[in-house]
C-alpha cells in the first residue's frame, strides 16, 4: 500500500544518505565517521542516517517504515530477526526526525531508548545543523547501547550481584544480599 502511495523508493546508501544535498562533503564525512566508530564497537548492528524531503501529506511514521523496508539499507538476507539496522530519518522540510530499528534489535532497543537518542539530536536539528544532529543521535545511541550491554546480563541472571559486607563480622566475609540479612 505504501508503494502505491509513495511511489518507487530511492536506493539509499549507508551510513549517510543525503538525498537533499544539504550536507557538505566534510559534514557528511564527519557524521559517517561517528557512525563507523559505533558500528566498530557494536559490529552486530548497522546504522543509517537518511536526509529526505518527506512529502507534506505523508505521515512521518508510515514514510519512515516504507523507507526502512524499501530503501535498500539492509541486504536481502537481513530479514526478520536478522535485521539489526538502526535508521535515523530526518525530514529536511520540517526539521523533524524519527528513528526505527530492525526486528533483531527490538528485544533490546526500546522506544524509550530511541526517544532519548532523538532528544539528543533535537537542538542541532532545530538549528538546521543536520550533521550535528546525526552525530548527537549516534553518540547517544552509543551511550544507550553501552548501558544495555551492562544491564542485559543482569536481567538474564548472568551477572553476579554485588555482595554487602557485614561490618561486625571478622575479616571481610561477604554475608550476602541485603535482603538476606532480615
């Protein structure tokens, strides 16, 4: 249905696809460098920043979903749970942005994480500094991913909890969790 509404999707390239030509070569290279750094730290994911003039009548969410799925940002084998793409779409007409993740990242990167990343990009976006918005989004994504890497093992019981020490016990013997003291 989106294909009928929006037409033929452009073939986009990662890490930065500037269909508007608003980024200069240096700004595009700098934004791509920040993305590449995060992709090196997290090689299981791919990041794409897309600058487009979204048609005024198009709902941004539907348009982003269409671009995510039809813009050729992921290879044909990266379908379903194998798709670990994070896409930032910037509408240069309205200075709005939206972020989406592939199905393979949905169990880990939740809407709250993406909203935090978008908030980090908000100020430069409002000033029309698109490259800075991409960099801010990506750096915050890096921070969010690092935090998730710390929390996920705890959620699955794979990390030991920190032990409390009993000050009255001889030596430094661990008593256990604070709950076990009562």
